[in-house]
C-alpha cells in the first residue's frame, strides 16, 4: 500500500476515534425517503388520523395520500392528497445534524373504515399502509401497553413489541408509558425505537407518555438550557392540544376517547398541581364507561428505594373521587399489579375502586421493594402480583361491562390476568380471568 493511501486511512481512523458518536449507521441517517413513520391522534379517533415522518432537508415540501382500502388492485385511483406541515429540526446529538419532520392530519374520515395511506414527495414515497378508524359509538376493542423500553432498545425491546403484535394483531393502539429512550435528545436512541417497532408504528397508532428519561439537560451552542423535553418529541409525535395547561406541558398531557373508553395521558415529571386541576375538569365531564389514566411515575412505587409521594398526594384523591378504572404506569423496572378495595376492612371483597399496574418492557431491571406494598396499606391499596427481572407486554380488552387485563412475557406465555366487571351503579368487581377451557389464570 502506498504511503499517501496509508496516511489517508490513518486520518480516517483517527477521525472516527475522535468522534465515534457522530458516525451514524445508514438506517439512522435521514434521506429523501420517508422514515420513522408513526400514527398518532390529534382529534376524533373515529373521523381523523395523524401521521408523522422524517426526511432529510432536501425535501422542502411533502404530502400524504389516502384512499379507501378496497380489495381491488388499484384502490389508489382517486386517492386524496394532503399537503404536509414541514418542520426543521436541528439535532444536538449528533451535533448540528438538521432534518425535516412532516405531519398530516387526515380529517373527515368515515368511522369504522379501513384506509390505506402513503407519505412522500416526488418519486420518493413510502409503501401503502393500512389503518382502521374507530367506531363512532362504544364497541369492543383491544389495545397494547408497554412499560419502559429505554435501554438496548433495538437489541432487546424489538422482540417485545413484535411479540405483542403477534399476540394482538388487531390492537387498536399502543400505550407507551414513558422512558421510550434512555437519553432524551440522543437521536441514535430514537432511531432504535423506531427501527424496533418498524411498520407496527405506522399501522397501529401510538399514545406516547413522557418519562423522566424524556427530560435531560440541553446545551445549545454551549449554553445550558436546563432539563428539557426531548427535542424530537413535538416534531415526531402529533398529539392533541389541551387547554388550561402551562405551555411547558403541551403534547405531554392530553386525552382521547376510543369506542366508549376515555384515555388520559399525564406528565408525572412536572407541574402536578396544574395537571390535577385539569384532570378534575376532564373527569367531571367524562361520560365514557371506562376510564384509563396512564403516566410514567407510579402512584405506588414497586422499585426498591423509590416513592412518588407528592404525585400520590395530589392525584390520588381525584382518581378515587371519579372512580378511575385502570392506571398504567412504568418507571420502576419491576412488575406490580394491585388495587384499591372499597374498604380496607374487607380485603376479601372483590369490589374495588381502581386497578394499578407498574410494568417494564425493556431489559433494565430493579429489585422489588422489600416490604412489597405494605408501606402503602394505610393509603388503601393491596398488592396482588409481582415480578422482577422479566420484561412484559400487556393486552387489554374492553368489551361492554367487562375489561380484561393480561400480562405476557416475551415468549408469549401468560403471566398474570384479571377481569373487571362494571356494574350498573358504576362500581367494579374484580374476577379471575378464565381461558377458553374455563381454567382460571
């Protein structure tokens, strides 16, 4: 090998060693082709659907097309085109990389209808992808729930989300209960989250929740801006606006209704008092049969040495007052399912106030607190099932007066299950779940 060639190779090697974190793999780099395609909602789940995607900055204008997903080969004839909103985003890790995010809200859709859509521009388009709108009225449906993905996302979390889709391919949406990534602004981790979910993100709508790892210190041109929400968050997720809340909580606190169930997303990281007022207002007007609250920090911590007493003090009275049915949480990297009985003096009764779940879907694990939930017994809660060092995904079925909760391990084996029966007076009974053979699980 000639000397100039050796010198050039040496220079490239040194450059790579000096800034290894800036060397992006090909699938992490933005290009003119759409990637990181994800469905969310900003409005009515029966008549609208939002989609967001990423390209490099060569794409100045982009569009989305949508058509009825008819069985004929050329269903796309007469597809309607929507011009996308394009947003420039300068990343900080890797530094000074600029990308474009594009978003569209499909509106005036028909309820309970299968659609196909694609996103792109010029001759660079995604494949056609299908989704179904919600029914306009209460009706049975299923959804998925994931605790923290957070670490080694592509290596480990990918099998969890894929196993979940295999178990419940008709799930209406997925709740991601915070700490989707480990380092808020690090784009490589978001790249892993999107790659792990792949086309599932683009065909099953997501309800993302901000965890504490979605907040880290942000430096811009050497100036420390303090802890900030991941700079990618509001660009890559199109989420509902919420009134009567501080601007700092925008697109992290919101509510949706899906086929007779109210889903409420909270930001357990900050400004809890403001959220409590908003939550009281939302719940006071809630007419849905089932109410599900999801947030990152658990009301009753299960990880060793952890507690969120302030959140519990401020939020639990409202949860109790309005008889919230189910709370889905993360953060503690353990598994816990428990409930608040109507009376702690009658712990054998199957009548309950609320069902509480803490879960984890990634590989990072903690020990369970030594006393279980005994510390919280004076506050009126009982622990029913726990686990450590095991990632889970959950399938939750809502069907009329019944809500069925099931927790599965990565191999698809059922670990825990329970059913709630909503009575005419609004009270709930908790029952064992039985499989098709009538066996209790």
